[in-house]
């Protein structure tokens, strides 16, 4: 009887729920801590289009932090007796910081150019449909970035291979892309209606949802693109 109880400890529904909550809270805290310098800078910036380049610079630490969070959430244990979210987060940050920045920095630069153009669109003299096209390109870039973040956090590829795979998965797995799009829309709506701090406060659950919707991408990558 005691042996059965010992074996069962940490594997029941309540234990799994407690393990999930513990992991989410720990990952959220570490994500905010590692991204804190940039997030603090964002709070000091005025909501002026002229500050878009500075905002992009402040967002640079968020890429490695989000990658480390995805790594920790992907490797999380469902057993309350075998939880190491902090160790997994730090390992994910150490392994993924530089690879993520190689893609995250250019993406931020590209999105900054698009956002700056849209906020000053009347001065460009371009026809109105260009604004819609730029907005569509920006949205597609964000979705590409979501796939690239997953691939960089969980696998070891060269930057150009990750770039191609992320573009490939945009249409290869439309449900995964739609899932990422839904999270972006919900995040944008919550930010607009509630508070600008919402994405940061709910970063861990949002990334867990992204991880869940990206399961087909992860499975195909493991099966077809890794040794």
C-alpha cells in the first residue's frame, strides 16, 4: 500500500495542476527578470512614433527571454516531484540567446521600418493600398517570427535554415499559423482594451499556448529535419 502511494505521489491531477502553476509562475518571473532592462526602458518612452527605434532596442532582451521560456515550458515535468523550471529556463537562455538574437534583431528592425512608415504614411505620397499591403506584410512577419522563435528555442539550426523553415511552416501548417495569429490578435486586443502591461504579465501562459498550437510544427521538425 505504501509503495503504491509513493509511486503515485506527484502524478495525480492535483499534482499536475500544481506542477503547471509552479512552472508558469517561475518561468514568468524569470522572463520578466531577464527582459527587465528593456521593459523598464519601454515604460520611460513616450508613445511617440519618433521613439519607435528606441522601443525596438528596448525589446531586444525579450527575444532571448521568450526563447528561454519556451524551452523551459517545453521541457517541463508534469510530476510535482521532478520540477526544475528555473534550471531549464537558464539552460534555454544560455543555449538560445545568441541564435535568437540573430533573427530577433533583424525582425525588430524590419517591423520598426514598417511601423514608422505606417505612422508617417501621409508624408510618403503613396497610394492608400500600400498601407494595407505594409500592414499585411507586418502581420506575416510577426507570424514568421512566431515559428522562428519556436524553432530556435527547441532546435539547433543555422540562422538561414531557421529562416527557411519558419517561412515553409507558414503555409505547411495553417492551423499552427492560425493559432499564432489568434494569440497575436488576443494580445493586441487585451493591450488596447485593458493595459499595455498585459503581454508581459501573461507572457508565460501565452507562450504555453503558442507551444501547444505549434505541436505539428515541432513534430514535423523532429521527424523530418533533425538527425
